[in-house]
């Protein structure tokens, strides 16, 4: 694909449903203002989460998993913060030595894709772990240990690199002369066979893996909720004296952790589903692609989706604080000492 064709493909048609100026203000409001503020709070909250779990010690596999989730969430938020800054409409009027909307794709967008995929897989693993804990409470310690959890998480971080292999192979930076600026600027170039490679990567990573992650999260959350309700009904069906004589199926601690992770799973699915739906729609409906008549619609959907992603990566620490007394106590001690 020649650079002339690439330039031509980036020329927007004027028959969009929404005024581009209105769309620009929507993006500034949702991403540059709201997204940056929420993202900054989320980065701090996730950093606090890492410190809290380090203070608690990694005696339980779930602590290892949630610490890894906080690390990936920080990576997701930092990369998205940079993306919001570089793609804001106000920056288009600034003469930079590079094309910001293209350079940010490799420097920020795909790193964000990597970390959000890692977060999804770690959340799915945590949901599956708690599901097993609720369904098979007496065997969970033999199935999941801290060492095994660390190994699985390291594998997740490693194999998730496959999500960005194709983009970093087919897209690359190059210094290209710009007639509009009468100067050479850094832009993103495409290899000749990029379309087939990116198309295959899209089907595997953006469709199969992402929706499979949603399926695992929903399935495990439903099974966990049903099992917890059955356990609660079982406890009510026997007397207090009998309950003390028999070994309870699930400890109260495990019930609290399971409910907390179920909320984390639901939050992830609700907040990530809009972007997945938008990406799928853009891949199927060509008119929503760059230059299409519905491109401004896609821009608005992306803006809303990036904001919900920011919320998802930012609020886990607040969920832990609300639902975990141990986390809340350690967090309070941390700030009391700090003051």
C-alpha cells in the first residue's frame, strides 16, 4: 500500500451523521477531561492495591492474582492516558515533527490492547479459581497454590504478546515527506500484505479471545452465584447446633472473596463489552471505518468505550476496599502511618 493511498484513505467524507466539531467536543469531554481524571485516580488506586497486598503477604493465591491484575491495570491506564492526550482534537492544530494520530497507534494503542487483554485473562482466571473454590471447597488448595498462580499469571503475560505481534510486524514508523507541511515527518507506514495479516489477527484476538474471555467470566460468575445461593439455603435448612457439628461447605471468608470477584468480573464485562461491540461493528460495517459515512458514529462509540475501559481498570481497588475488611484495615493503617 503506497503512502498516497494511505493519505487518501485518511480523508474524511463530509456526509457524516454528526458534525465533526460536535464529535470533537464529545471526545474532549469524555476522554481528555473525564478519562484523564478517572485514569489518574485509577493509577493511584492500583498502586495502593499493590502496596496493600505486598503488606499483607502472598499467603493466598487470590492475593497474587489481584496484585497481577493491579499491575496490568496500571499498564492499561498509563497507555490510555497517553492515547487520550495524543488523539485529542486540539492537538491537530499543532505542528509536530510526527503525525500524532498515527504514531500513537504503535506507541500507545497497541500497548493498551496488550494490557487490557492481560487484565481480561487474569480476571477470567480469578473468576475460574473462585468458581472452583465454591464448587470444590475441599480440593481447591490442592488445585491452586501461590506458586501455580504465579506461573499461570506469567504465562498469561507472555502469551498475550501474541495480540500485538501482527500489528508491530505490519505497521512501522518511517520518515515521509508531507507536501502539506513541506517537511519530512514521522508517520506510520504499512507493509504490502498488511490487510490479510491484520484481518487474521482481528478475528483471533479481537473476536475469539475477547468474547471467549467474556464467556468464561459470565459462566464462572453464574456458577459461583448459584453455588453460593445453594450453600446459603443449605445453612438455613439445618439448625444452629447441627451446623456447628458438621463441616461447612464454604467458609464465610471464601464466600466474601467469591462475591467480591464476581463483582469484579461483572464490572469488567459491562465496561469492556462496548469497545468489543464497537470493534466488531467497525470490522463488519465498512461504512464505520475511516472515511466512511458513519465514521463519526464510530468515533463517539470509541470515546464512550475508552471511558468505560478507564472506569473498569480504575475501580477494582475501591471494590476491594468496600468488600474486604482485611484490605480496608491494611489500607487505613497504610495511610495513618503515611500521615
